[in-house]
């Protein structure tokens, strides 16, 4: 996992968040908002997996053992 991939996942996450906020502000239907939220939730999971893989590869840290 590269830092570039982590940044890409973060940008995608931010883009989906903005889309969700803008849709809410313009009065989008509940169905559209739910669809956007589902996409955001999947992107968040992907971002977290990317971060975990990056830290594990680069720093040799297992973030789950740090708690």
C-alpha cells in the first residue's frame, strides 16, 4: 500500500461527504441520501483498510495492538 493510494482513498471519502452534504442541502430524497450514505460508508471502510495496510507496511505497526 502506498501513501498515494491512501491519499486517493481520502480524497474519495471527502468527495462523497461533500456530495452527501450538498444533496441534503438541496432537499434530496431519503432514497438518494441513503444511497450516498451507503457509498460513503463503503469508502470509509476502504480508507481505513488502506490506512491500516500503509501503517503496517511502512512502520511495521499493527494499529489494532496499540489499543
